[in-house]
C-alpha cells in the first residue's frame, strides 16, 4: 500500500465534522512585549498546576528577561514571573517540563550574538532552572553549557524533558538536546551543525558534559540542510529517543542506559522539500519533528510518535508516523488535519503531547481552512486509537491576520494528563502586537467525549 493511499484512507476515517470547542483563556498580560515561542506543561502530581513560558520580542533590549506563567486552577488564571537574568543577556527558545516528583524545569538560551547588538561580552549558553512550587519561585539556574567572550560555537534550540515513567530505573532523570553550530550562519563547508545532548541525575542541579550524538551533521546556514529541532522523548523503561530534522530527513538516535551512551543515527522518515517552510504572513516557519512516547498502561504503551509538517501535497499539512517496536519499523505516514488534500490551505507550527495516563495523542496547530488570505485559526487533533485516526476540534480563538514584518517565533506548545489538554499559542492582537492565549480541553479519559 503506498503512502498516498494510506493517507487517503485515514482522511476518510476521520470525522466528517469540524467540532468547535476548548475554553480560550488569556495568559499574557497587557504589559508584556510581543511574546512568542510558547511552551506549556501540566503537573502530574496536581494537574491543576500548569506552567507556561515564552520568548519576548524585546529580548534584544539588554537585561530584558523571558517570562514564565504559573496557574493553580487548571489554566483559568495565570501569574506572571520574570526569568532570572543576572548577566542581562538575550534569552529565548524556552521549554518547560514537569517531573513525576512535581518539580518543574525551564530550559532557555542565554546569549549575546555579536557586537552589532552593542553587547559588552559575547556569549552563547544554555541554562535550566527548576521550581518546586509550580513556577512561582525558581531555584538558582544550572549551567548546561556556556561560552564566554565568543559567539562561536553557538548553542541553539534546547528542549528539556524528564523521565516520568514509574517503571524506569532512571525515573526523574532530566535530559536536553540541542543544535551546536560551529559558526552560526557560516557558508563554509568545513563548519557544521551537530546535535548535542546532556543529562542530570540530581533533579537538575548539575548536568553532564555535553556530548555529540549526531553521527552525521549538517551545514550552519539555519535552513533545511542544517540539523535542528532535536526533541528528546523517554519510553516506559527509560529508553531515551532523540529525533531531529536535517538534510537526510527525520533522524533518530537512542540510548538504553539513561543517556550515558548513544548508537548510530537512523533515518526514520522524510520531510518533503525540507523543514524550512514558506508560509504567507509569517516571517519564517518550520516543519521540524516533535517526538513523544506512550508511557501509559494502555494498549499502545511504548509506541514512539513523531509529528511534523511538510508540503508534499502542495500546501503544508500536519503528519504523523509511529513505531510500536522501539523504532525498528515505522508506520505509513498519516495526515492529521482532515480538510481536503491539496486545497491550498496552510496548516503549520504543530506540537504534540501523548497523555501519560490514557495514551491519547493530542496535536495542536495553526490552521487556515475555511479562511481567506493570512487569516489564521487553530485546531486540536486528538487520537484515541494509537494514531490511526484523528478527530479535529476547532479552537475558539477568533481568526487573526498575520504580519511578516513582526517576528512570530518558531513553535507553540501542548501538554495533556488524564484527559486534561492544555495548549498555548501566540496570536496577533493587532498589526504589530502579539499575545499568548491558552486553550483548555477536558476529555473523558480515553475518549473523544468532552466533559463540562
């Protein structure tokens, strides 16, 4: 059976309706300065506690820090907390993740890229902070890597995760992977991008020395031939999977000793025309893969899911592949958005969560179906059968116009726990200003039925 036919069967099996649902809540405050690149996490010990974070467009003002947002009531109200920034650097590429012990982790870049920003000290680093009270107060930051008085190499796009499987002997280990640029933006073939990785075995207080885990790298141009978008996911027995995009397509490497050692790269899929996408109204866009593993006790326990965006049908669509045998073999490609194939409507910036309790797959993405021009809405797609089929839910966010002259970031966020699904995303409030909202869903666990 070829890929196109498999995708068509999946589309036919999707619901014919486009259900509208989800409570939309304001996260960022009026005082914020164009927040973008949002991320979100639900506390497994208390799902009413949710943490979100973002990058600020005014991060290029010396000393202006990123923010986290903490909620104690399931995302209905939020408290803004400014990030630590003693060096008064640029911050960005935020990620947040909860551990099973209730500790939350916040990863981010901390850097000054070049003298054109009038910095006194060039630098390129990655830090991770942790909090035991849901993000209202943060412990001292841990250094993952930091280069002082130089902007080469440059470290980029870290994403933090915790081992939350009760059956893993590495439970509560903390991992992050990222792109290491020899010289960012270099066109010299001798300069490469590589994927690096580190781990913490003491609740994020310290991290191991960064190690290269990519067998084959890419260029430094920050486009489809660059290796980027490394996301770490952890299996039921502590298996560590790192997946990224690059010139060879979608690539995975894995560790079975808690992140101490890795094997060789394996190509597991293809992003048609590369991960660097063109989306009208957006200054830049990417289809980099997002990877999660089902650690629930359900029938698809241990399945690895990889979600990405590409334009194989003429316009960007959201796709999924899965492996039920630890990455040895992979499913056919499944199209997640259920509008008409090749209709010229754009879906982009997808992010995925796999519920650790009911095993459901929840994917959020921007969606221009039924809209004109660059008007943009959002959709949640949910699967309860191991990724074979999805139902699409329209998020109650009023469609907004986009402005390519305003930086819109590279990603949005979603998390889920026991039927609770929380997605956060940026949107244009007007021609020049962005803000963050959250969409909160309450599903009966393991079903498509929403609870009130």
